[in-house]
C-alpha cells in the first residue's frame, strides 16, 4: 500500500453554527474553541496528518474565516515573536501553516452532512477519502484515522469508526448491526439512527471517522432530504450499503464529543491531566474541590 494514507485526501466538515455553545460561538467558530492551547480543529487536522494525509478539504460556513486564518502563515506574529526572542513559539506557529495543504470549500446552506461531503466532490480524486468530523477529538496511540485506513486496505470497502456505548446511551447515536469478521471489524447489516435500547441492533455507535469509497456521491445524489431539508450522511451510507459491503471498525482510543459543553469540559480536563506542566496542580485542585463541603 505504500505509506499509510498515501494519495488519500481528507474531508473535515466544519460548517455548523455551534448553537450548543452560544453565545461563545456567535462570532467565533466552535471549531476554534481552544482545548488547552490549541483550537479543536487543529487536533483533527493533526490526526489526519499523523495518518499520512496531507491534502485536506475543510468544509466551512459563512463567518468562519478564523479557521483559514489559523492555518495561514502569520508573518507579523512571527516577526513579533522573533523580536522578543521567542524562537520556540515561532517554530510552533510555522508548523501550523506547513503541516498540510488545506483547501476551503463553502457550504453556504445548512443542508446536512451528506450535502457537506458532496460540496467536497470537485476537489477529490476518484478514489477513497477520509472523513473526520470536527466535533470529535480522538486520543489514541495509533491515530484512529490510521486504524481505519489499515482496515480499508484489508477490506477494500468503506469503513466507519464505532465505539461500544452503555445501553442507556444508545438513543444518542447512530447504531450499527453487523457480523464480526475479526476482533474489531464488523460487516454492517443495519444502521439505525438513535434507536431505543430495546430496538438497537447492538451497542456499537458510529462516532465521527470514516473512510468512504466514491460510490457515496451517487448515494447522496439519490438520498431524499429529511427533517429540515437536510441530507443525512448515514442515510446515504445505508443506501450505498445495499449495493456493496460497508464495514465498521471498533477503534482503539478515546473519543471526546467536543461539540457538547460537557464533552468539551471532559476533554479539557483529561488533556490537562495528561500534560506534565498542568497535571500536578490540576490533580491537587480537583482533590481539593472534591473534598470541599457541598453547599
């Protein structure tokens, strides 16, 4: 296969309004909210790059210019930092604009994830591509996208990332049903959006990463819009599944849903605890407030 991710491109949908974070996202893209000292979307781009992908298409919306500005070179900032002897920070800033070739595509109407993926079509080659949702940050020894690329190489078919969730949480996710073909890979036989626990085919939830074959575009073209006129990507994948096999891969690592305030706070705490410069002070603080009397 050559290097992992070789010749593959990635699509990052990042056009949503971020209404769950209002008013913080009234003028700032939710993808630019910081986890410690990096915006959310930088973690997602870095995962693609660490998976061997250097051509990335970010689907943006109106009023999201800050995303492009973050990844563009910043000569004035670099000059300022150099004048103050902050050479390490200069190098970190330069790495951001050099890590990947990024194309920005405007999704001018909120018509769903299926439509967002379709917006990227003119910029993709006639081959498989990765999808990384901007609301999901993955922490793992081997990048989750790299894990999916390996599964795709083995199966030569579209692959969705999944995770095991508690029974009481299945109503929050799209759930797959399928047959295990090895320890972590399943051939998908059903996809149910937010089922009740007694109707769920499993506890394997779709969670924000995929490798898709180009057949997905014809499937999107033939998928009827749902509520609010949105074209759901899961509906299009379900349609594609009737014509060729689609697999799910139960990835290693932890997924944070940073598109919700609770998930964002959890990710912030866990990431701070994993860093040497923060973990001792933060752990002591958490122990202190845990022991404090409740009012």
